[in-house]
C-alpha cells in the first residue's frame, strides 16, 4: 500500500464504521415503529400535548385579531355565549338560553350560573355586557352584521341586547368562530389597550400559563371548569381537559414541523406542506386532517383602473379555466373543490349554487367578445400577489396566462404578505389581488362584498340586496334574497371571482392521541394521550 | 493603549448614527405595517387605521425617528408591538440561544479547522492537501440550512438520536440544553470550519517558508515544536481575524439555520420582526448587532498584541 493510500485508510475506516452504525440503528428503529403501531391505545388522563403551530399569534385576544393562530389557541381559553355545531347550528355555551322578542329588536340571554373565570371570579352579567359591547366596537364585521346594538344588564344572570332594526343572523354572528365574542372579566376589558388585552383570563377548559415569544404558548387544564352537560358536538357540548398541558410550539418552517411529527416530538402539527400528504396518509403512525380553509379569490379594483369596467370583469370571469388555476395553485385534487357557492357547501343554511352557469365557463371566444365591448384599451393590468403563500403566487401565474389568452396584458406584482395587506388599501397601487377568504357565518359578512373593503364594491343593487337580507322577516326570506344576490354577483356585477374552495392539512399521531376533532380549527378538549 | 481603545469606542458613534438612520428609513419606507399584521388579513381598513393612529404610526417619519433616538440615548429601545415587552428584554431573551449556539458552533469549527488546516499545510501539494481543501470548499459551498436538513433526516428522523428542532435553556439541564444545539452547531460549525481551515492552511504555508523556520529546523528542533510553537503562533493573526469575523457573524444570528432548527435566537427574532413589521425590535436588534460586531473586531485587534509581541511593540512606540 502506498504512503498516500495509508493516509486515507483511517478516513475510509471511519466512514465504513459510520455506515454500519447507521444501518444497524435504522433497522432497530423500524422494529420499534412496528411495535408502536400494534400497541395498546387505552386512554389516560394527564400528560402534555405538544402541538406545532405554523405562526405565532400577534395577540391572544380573539376579539381584536382576525388571524388564524389567535383563533386556534384562544378557543381553548375563552368561551362565547353561543357556539356553532359542525352543521352550523347555533348552540348554547355560556348562555343557557336566548329569547327573541316578537318585534325582533330584543334578545335576552340567560347566563349559566356558577361559571368561573380562570382568576376565580364568577362570570356574571356585568362581565358579559362589558365583553360584548367591546366586541361590537372592535369588530367591524360584527358591527356590520348586527348594526347598532347595545348590551345591558337586566339582572346578575340576564343580559339584553337591543338592536335598532330586526336583523337576520344575530345569533350566528355572536356564535361565529373568527374574531369571536370572547367573554372576559369586566376589569380586564376596562383596562384593555387597543391592541388587545394584556391579561389572558377566560372561562374555557384550559387556562393561560405562559407565552415565550417565538417559542411556545402553554395552556393548562383548568380544574374549576364547569362544562355544559350536552353531548360534545364540534364547539358545542361537554368540554373536558384530558391533558395537563397543551404546549403550542411555534415552528415556522414546514419541513421542521413535518420532521417533528414524524419523530413524535409533536403529537399534532399544523399546515404540513401539501407535497407530503401521501407520506402522512400512508403512514400507520400519522393521519392527515384535511380542512376547508376558504375560497381562493381574485378581487378586482372597482374604484380605479381598468377593472372599474364591469364588462372587463365579466370577460375575465368568462374566459378563465378555474380548474387549471386550482391545479396550478394546489396540485393534488384533494386540496381544492370546484364550487361557485360564495357561502360554502358545508354551510347548509346559506349555501346556494345560484349563478353556477357563469362559473368556470372557460369560454375564450365569448370572453374576447366581452373584451371588445369593454373600454379596455390594451393597458397592462397589475395583479398583486405574494410568495409568502405559494398558492397565491402559483394561481396568479396561471391567471396571468389565462387572461393573456383572451387578450389582456398582465403584470404580476409580487410582494411579501405584509406589503400586500398595506398596498391593497391604496386604489392606485393595483388592479386585482389574490387572496383566500375563510368561511363566515352570514352572507352579509362576506368581506369582498363589503363596500369598505379593498376592491370597494360600491354598487347600489348590491347594497339593496345586503339590506334586504339583513332585514328579512325570516331566514327563509333572507335565503331567497341571497340566492338572487349571488346570481347577480356572478352574472352581472362580478366584484371578484371565487376560483374555488381550498383545503390545507394538519397531521396528528393517531397512535398517541385520541378524541381530537376539527371544526373551523383544531378542538383539543376531550383529547387524551394514549398509553 | 487606553487612548487607542477609547478612540475605537468613540468611532462607534458615527457608525451607529448612520446605521440607525439607514435602518429606520428602510423599515419605514417599506410598505406594510404592524397594525395590519396584528389585526389579521380580514381586518377592515378602518380598524387598521385606528390602531395605526393609536400606535403613533401615522406621525411623520422624522418625528418617529427623533422620538426613538431620544429613547435610545436614555437606554430605552422602545417596546415590541407584538411581544408585550421592552425591546431590550426581547433581545436579551433571544441572545441566550444565539450565544450558546455561536459558542458551540465556533468550538466545532475550531476543532475541525485547525487540525485540518495544519495537516494540509504540512502536506502541501499532496493529494491529501488537495482532498482536504476540496472538502473545505464543499463546506463553504453547501448552504448551512441544507446541511442542517440532511442532519435532521439522518440524526433525528432515521436514527432518532436527537430532537428534530427546538430549544431548551441551560436551566433545563446541560444535556437537555446541548442536545437541541448539536445539529445546528454542526451545520453552522462545518461551514465556518471550512473558512478557518483554508485560512489556517495558507497562513501556515506562508510562515513555513520563512527563514526562521528553516533556522529552527537547522537547529534540530523537534518538528512538533517547529509547527506548534513557532509556525502556528506566527501564523495565527490572520486565523484569529477569521475566527473573530465568523464569531461575529454567528452572534449576529444565523437566521435561516435558526429557523430550520426552530431556535429562538437573534436571527429568528430579526426574520420574524421583519415579517410582522415590528419596527422597534428590528431597529433595536440591528443596532445591537452592529455594536456587537464592532466590539468583537475591537477585541480581536487587541488580541493581536497578546499573540504577536511585534504588534504590541508597534502600538507602544
């Protein structure tokens, strides 16, 4: 052996030893996995549940923020007077019952007695009044749906809501899950700064313990929690904290969340990259949870620029192939659904397919004809999008191609998410933008139909419909108007194009936890660790 | 010596002033604001404007700058919009993980680089030398985070020896603390090692060619003594400079590696703060990083004198 080769021999030996060690340990590991898959899954109380969340919430005050991360964590700490069951029916929670006056102007909430906040204080009418009146102030969406309203205390356990005119869906809005009407102690509400409460005290089955910024948020079982007796059903019914602690660990990198759930470091991981769906679905240790995230949407600027022309908006809607856009955005067909309902198929009470003949037409010739009839003179239209959400960028690329096929010049303006949210408020800065909208409780809460929202759909007929829905004598009448309104949106006004519904997926370790359910977010009460 | 240190510290003032103005302007001229991020994607424009007014974000930029600088001179870097605490406290909290990681990475880097560099220098021109330098080139070329992901797949997912990601403070126990840092330290350390090894090799080769080394050998000194006592010591100044620079880079925060391994250090603090437009934290952190970088360079300059008496003598004369 030459001297040079001798110098290398130690390196080769080390590499060989390392490979042997790797192979040996991998096979040992496989057998361990098999053992765990066939193992016992009896329920045990206690223990810590580790949940990897994809983003840190800006605040834990659910009345203030519309972010998903806030909602996901806060729903375990705070409760509302009413909640929604998975079929979107309103159910009692902190309110035992609700009476509606004959004129529809007064709602009387009878509160459950003996419910205690996490600071030991009993929840009474004064806390509910303070919380609900603040909610009506900080949540424009609530104020828009309910109109001018005021909560007042009738007695220690009774609260009254008086509104100016009869309105459809008041209780649905109070029960809604996003920017929800959390009940907090009066003192905390009174001292709350505008950016959100600083003391996190609710009545839920878990109490807030600690928030280490960019690391974790810890909530612990609240021993004095008083559940309702009804059978658990989504957010409704009996809630029981079966684990001692839930550690919501902030893990912003998707591959790290995937790695952590694969090794069992976390029992639940939010927002796993969609490319890994098959890997999770075919695993015996992990299961995916597909959840409807909302509707992929292109919103037009109706205040300034070429899309102020209704014919041009109709041309785009007529010419695009929605399926191609959805495939481009999400790839796997498990992650999208072609549907034109502006309220979602899962919301039986409000869903309608009115105007479906104007959805996903993919009629390039008719689109070109509409383009000719419009005032479009060949200028470049700017689509605002972001790479922070890959689906947003990918769908914009396909939309650009589709629009160019019918003769519209398109330029993509790709910015980060924070820039997009600011830029879209400036009518001079864009012509269309791509975003996703999560489900809302009432058609009147649909953001891109709100005249004040970016896109500015200021249209007399649209506003008439909205008002008619709000003041309809019954839900049935309101639904009939909503059907007409949806048809008008697709056929004539086209303030935005809902491309389709989209899903994201979370993963959990099915051998290690049980009882976890999902409704507009993860539900981790009644969830236990198995042995 | 004292006047030299004082001069260096005073030279920090214009640097910090320029850095503060540039950072402030870049942040405030970039679209996006903390109020929109705080209220979420579906908040109304009206609510966002109200919160912006409340946070003083609609005041003229120069007014916001002077307000901030005034605070800085009083030792107050402002409050984080998102963390409900002063920026100083947020920085201190995030500095711990970064320093732990930087020290561990630097130890890894030095342990790999010095023997490798010395060995390559001694075998200069041979296949061994070329192989080692080739490997070090690979080390510089592979992005840290990519190497980190490979480590996760092998050491955490396949072998289950180490946790995938996360951080435990030293108070949780030494092993608990270190086991979360091993993979990121290797990922970062090997990259830095490549740089240090190349510098060690070239500096050693240069010194080995000098006449005093020939004299030492002619005197019949043991080769080990020639290498470690005479050559390495004389070759160490450029090596120390690189070590100092790499350490500075590590303390400034290895943003991507910290994100991949979910270590709540300075790098992740900067990235998260930029994403959520937490102006005060970005400004404060960049200021802190600048000071740290300049101070580390100062310490390295002072160490030159400790290692090389000639530098010390020049400064004294």
